[in-house]
């Protein structure tokens, strides 16, 4: 698995914002881990309750997933959408 390795957290393309006790976060973690492993991409998890700004921004929306700093979804992570965002080459429907 390519998560939580201290030397690689900063270069992770995928960030999963979660909080403790969130059952949707547990499901999202499994999806993100599976998709990122399949795509050979690093990811990291951030507990929003550890930062007041993040808690204000994402609190009611967790889990939230970002790819390359762009929010891709919240509450439920769509595995197919995440895989498309991680695929090499241009993303269909993306603006130049």
C-alpha cells in the first residue's frame, strides 16, 4: 500500500479528508486504497478534526477526496471517477 509513508505523504496526488467515527470514511478509505494501488498512485489521509480550518471547511461533507488539489467528491467516493482522474493522459471533459 502506498499510504502513510512519511517520505511520500507530501507527493501524494490523492488526499482523503476524514474524521474519526465516520462509517462513510471507512468505506471511502477502502475505495481510495484499492483504486490508488491499482493506479500505482500515492495517497494520504487527513483527519479534519486535527485542524479547525479543515473542520470548518469539510466537517459535514467528509469523506472528501481531492486529486491534485481538486475536489472530486464527498460522502461517497466513486471508484470509476477516481480511476479516470488518476489515469495517464488528458481527462475527458477537462478544460485545457
